[in-house]
C-alpha cells in the first residue's frame, strides 16, 4: 500500500501544512495491526517530537489531531487483517488500532503542549528582558527599536509612562493588566504596552492616550511622566513617574492621577537639597516652638496662599474663625520674622513650605 498517498490525502483534508508531521505513523499502525503489538516507546518518543515540531511551526493542536485521525480512518480498510475479510481478525485489529491511535495521539499532544509551554516561557522571558531594558535604559537603542514592534510599540514616536501603585502589589497574573488593556483599546488607543515592575502596573502610552482610562482601585494612585520621544524618552518618563509617585506620597496628595509636570516646582526645589534645607531651617524651624507644633501654622500658610491672601477664604478652608486665622498669621510673623500679608515674605514662606513638603518636614527632619 502507498502510505504516502494516504498521508497526503489526510494532510489535505485536515488543513495541515504537510504530511511530514505524520512521520512513520501509518507504517507503524499497519505493523501493530498485523503483529498485535502496541506502539513502542521509541516510536512514541518520535511522535512527541513531531507534536513539538507542529507547535514550533504554529500548527494548531486541533489540526494535528485531525491529521492523525484522518490518516487512521483512511488507512483502516488497507490494514492486513481488514483486507483479509476475517470478522474476528477485524475485531481484534480494531482494538489494536484504536490502542495504537490513542497512544500516538496522546504522545503527539504531549509534545505539542510541552513545546507551547516552552514557547510561552520564552516569550514571557523575552518580554520581561525587553521591558527591563526599556525602562532602565540599559538596552541597546537600535535593538530595542527592532524588538518593540513585536510588543506593540513604535518607539520612533513619543510616549509617556504611567505607573499605577495600589495598596497591594500588582503581579503579572493580576486581572488588572487585562482590564487596563481592554480599557485603552475601548478608548481607541493603540501602540501601548502594559506590564508590571516592582509590584506596580506600568503602562507605556502614546502621548495622546487617555491616562484616565486606566482602571484604578481604592487607594491606587496613577503617576504619569512627561511625554518624550524614542526609547530614551520612555526611560526618562518612567523615572519621572516614579519620582512623581514618591513626591505624591510625601505631599499627601490624594488626586487619582498625578502628572510629573504638575510637581515640577517641587523637583526644582529639592534638586539642591542643601539650599532647601537651609531655607527650611532658617524660615520654618522656629515654628516648632509654637504650642501645638509647626503643623497648624504650616497649614495656615498653605491655606492663606491658596486663598489669594484672603483671610476669610483661608478660614473657611481651615474650618476656623477669621480671628483664629489672623492670630496664626501674627504668630507666624513673630516666630519667623516673615510677614505673610506681604507678597515678598509670603513667597519665601510658601517656597520653604513647598520644600518642607517635598522633604517630609516636619514629620522627618530633612537630610
């Protein structure tokens, strides 16, 4: 019997890319039906390898199984016991052939599944390596540019990085990754990458992407770096997002989305830590001696500046009487020598306050 012809017909019917994925399945099937012996271990090892080969070629598991079953039923009438037209021999051959097909299909399936698992592990590893190189700036720019397309990014454009940090670490298996992807797609975004790093969700987004579409849970903060071009721009934006998260924590900001450009003044202030520490020591340190500590007076400076130096508005924000606010303003003047009602002095007090917030003062002494 020309088994190659049977194999070719089975390949055509199943949609397989070729009959070579059958290997020597049909000769082994005929041998098993004639001798009564089951498929040997060495043969099954070859079929596992063929299953892995099919997976590597991108052939779906259902297609591979259809190929083997199609070949088996086409070969049935040509097997020696069946051709002899002996009913008892046919019955025994049926049992033997079914055993052989079962063993072979299981082996092929094991090989296919093992290859797919290995491919997934490799893909995850490559993705993690790409993400780490991209966010830390340690990868070769040209190589990153080539790899990015496979992960849905066009690094020739400009991107911003958003970092979402919740009350609990976000893992790769978290449903929030799928939720974020679905939300961005629904908002019409493309050319983005969703991943995790150090327990936070990280989104590399084109500059026009709606950051607000990222799903957030209770006590989660989204920090967004500025938009920059190229692979180096992604690294820079990621670092800005991390700095923004840190500053938002120090400042006690409760906004659901905090952008790096909103906190630029704080970054400028703390860039020269020695200078801002000197300013805090010179201007705000005397407030520690006030009854109740520095915190109430710092809150008064903040509310007074935000109100446009209007005591009545500051009083409403602080839930105090105007008289109480006026008393606090006088006390600030007495302790620091700076008069909050004078624009120049108010600027100094406000700058010192911003620096104190950025450094966590007075809860923690500035370094």
